[in-house]
């Protein structure tokens, strides 16, 4: 079994402020350990379920030299390979080579979600909302849609209550969830103790991967696919002028259209 674990920092237990997830801030180093521990738990769960090829992708843009490099290298769980420093939502090699499932660890809810801890969609400064066709999506939806272009399902998510609800609403109730905290607003939460969060993630990942007959369908959209983004400010529109397949349809709105979601995304999002 070949799986990809896509990890973010905002959905980790005991993390609820930007200072905890931003490189160079006082609490960042402590949060790196929390982040690494929950990811390691997912790797252990995947191994226990028989996964022989595990790729972990650090999807957290912490800023500066630490963007997509927030895990503590000396504490990485053995039995997996780790992708560091690659632009967000661009790493598709495992899908091209053949992959069975993807998993989300530390995911967060989309922008504007009530009680979504640190909720945002890609950038809280540059983006407000995003839609695939007419469906409002967050980062998990974008990642699931990319994997779906290669018929790979998303089968597990860990994060706060709002995130688990968002992912199961989009992909189906058969997605296995590990709720590690409950938001009390955007910047506060009731959290599991880190050890308990790790134990829950390890158990639920093993459960999810052990029952492929229960996996949800890959997230595939009707074609042609449109990817529409409402930007935060009009000046952001200039980034998309002249891009093939991308139209500016309003002062803050851009739309990319493709034969499948990967084409629409590839035209829209920056390339490595």
C-alpha cells in the first residue's frame, strides 16, 4: 500500500495562535515538536495498517527558511520519506507513479468558518474564498481534488471539530476523522493532551487504511472545471494578468478553467 500524508500545522492540538506557527516567533520551536509528534503518530498508524511506501509532505508555510520545513529532522519517524521545501499543492509525483490514498494531518478549516481554529484558505492576507465549480472549498478540498485527478481518495483527516466536519461534508461520512481539538473561536480551543492526540491519530489512521472497502470515492469534479478565487484586495489581481486559461472576472475575482482540476490549478497556482 502506497500512501501520502499531507501535513499542516494549524490543526495540531494545543496550537491556536499565529505566533505558534510562524518561524522566528517565541512559540514556534515548541510547536514544531507538537507538529512532528502528530505526524509521526500518523506514520506509525500507516505502518501498522501495512503501508509499505509512505510519503510525508510538509505543507506548512511557516515563513522564511522554514516554509515547508517545520518538522524536527532528528525526530522523524523511520519507515517513511519526507518532502521538504516544495511549493504547496504542487507535489504530484506519488500520484503519477501510483498511489492508494492520501491522509490529512493537522488540517484547518476554510476561511470564515465559525469556531475554525486559525481558519483561512491558502493565505489569510491574499485570499478570502475559493470555489471548485460552485462548491466552496478550503485547502483540504483543493488537495483532495488534485489527488482525485489520479483517482486517489482522501481517507483520513485530523484537526479541529470544524475541519473534520468540513472534510466529511465534502468527501463523505466514510472519511475517518481524529478530532484533536474544538474551537472556541478563531484563536482559542479545547485541546486533547498531545499524547492523547497522538494516540488517537495513530489508532484512527490504522483504522482508516485497514478498511479500503470503506474508503470514500476520489474527489472528482464535473468537467470542464472552474477554479474561482476571491482575492483579498484588488492589487492581487495583477499576479494573474496574462496567464493562459485564467480570466479576471471582477475587481477581486479570478477564474481558471481546465479539462480537469489539475489543469485549472496548474494554470492558476505558481509553478516550481
